[in-house]
């Protein structure tokens, strides 16, 4: 996720020079055709690029709004996961009580296991959303539980199922009463909802026709603009056509960068940072001595 408030010109040039060169090349070719091939054959009306540019502005604006809504929804989902994860750790720590015949060490182990298992759920979910072949979750669940989840296609859902079953066992064994069981189970339901929403965004492809036709129409606008104003400004039409094309392509690219919020790219949701933050918060809740370091930003520009 981008964290910098200033854009470096050097990075802009590095990221856009290929497109810029292609835009100038296309406009140059358009100028040559307009000036030396179709000069006395075709007189393109100025109304064409005017209408096309206006329509494209609305089309790209709608496209970018939808892309940002998709990105912002993903961020809200993981913001809710942060809050619910902290509530889970806090309530596990406060609600579990010592039944007759049990020891304080057993109580602490029950709390630790439930909190560790949730951290494993988060890492498994993050790995799925990022298409990572990561087994970070392994260290937070027992070998027996690991064997149960490894053979399943949806590991994070399998971990959540185990969490639900173990919560039921805590209630049956009198570690929690009925009211507290209901409250903790509500949080598990919210985890399931947030997991499903994340999977929905991940699994829903933004219609590729938006991207394809937007780019096609931008190139048509660029070429037609160069054709129309060649008779007015001569070779300067290359500059004006390229400028218009660059502006439209850049605005369109900004929207495209937000379409896949879970991808490990600078504009994606900072899943590494969010997951690590939750991990640190939960480990501190139970007084774990080995606390990992927070995720650091890349050149103070973005956090993965």
C-alpha cells in the first residue's frame, strides 16, 4: 500500500517512459499520414475527438470509481479483521476461567492455543489471497491440527473449523459459560464473513472488456486528435496528441492499479503489515516473549 505523500519525478519517468515513447511514436506516424498521405483526401471533423474525449472521460471515470470501490472494500474487510482479531484475543484472555480440577498452566495453554490458532488462520488466508506458497501458519498450530488441514483445499477455512470445534469443547468442559460461548462464537462468524468477502473480491474478475475498449478508444482519440489539428499547428500536433494520449492513459492506468487489491504490488492492500500487526498485538496479549519485528516500508514509499 502506498504511504508516501510525494511522487518522485524519477520514479514517474522510470514507470512511464515506455508508454510515453510509444505515444509519441504513434502520434508522429499519425502526423506523417495526415500531412503527406491523407492531406488532400480526408478532412476529419473536429467534432470526432471532442465527442470521443468527453465520452472517454465519463467511461474511464466510472471505471476508476469501480476499481477504487473494490480496493476500499478490501481495505475495510481487513480493517474489520484487525478489530475482530483483537476482540478475539481480549475475550479469550478474559472469558476463559479455571474449572474444578484444572491447573493455571492448563488455562494458559488453552488461551495460548486459541490465539495461536487464529494467527495461523490469518497467515493461511493471506497466503491464499496473495497466491503465496507459504507455510508460516505451521508454527502456530499443533502437528495434529496441521495434519488435518494440510489435505484440504481451503486451509484457512479448515483452521477456522477447528477453532469452532475447540470452542465447543471449551464450553462442554466448563472453561467458558454459555453467554461467553455465544459471544466468542459471534466473532468466529465474523471471521467467516470477512474470509468469504475477501475470497469474493479475489475470485471475481473485473470485466476485461473495460480495460480493452478503454485502451482502444484512447488510442483512437490520440490518433484522431493528431489528424484534426495537423492543419492548424503542423508538427506541434504530435506534442498535443501525445499529451492528450498520455493524460488519458495515465488516468486509466491509475484505476487499473487498484483492480487487484490483494496482489503484492505497491498499490495493493498491505496484507503483510496488517497480518504482522495483528500477530504482534495478539502475542503481546498473552505475554509472549518472542515478538516479531513490524513490517518495514520499502524506501518510505509503500508497505507490502
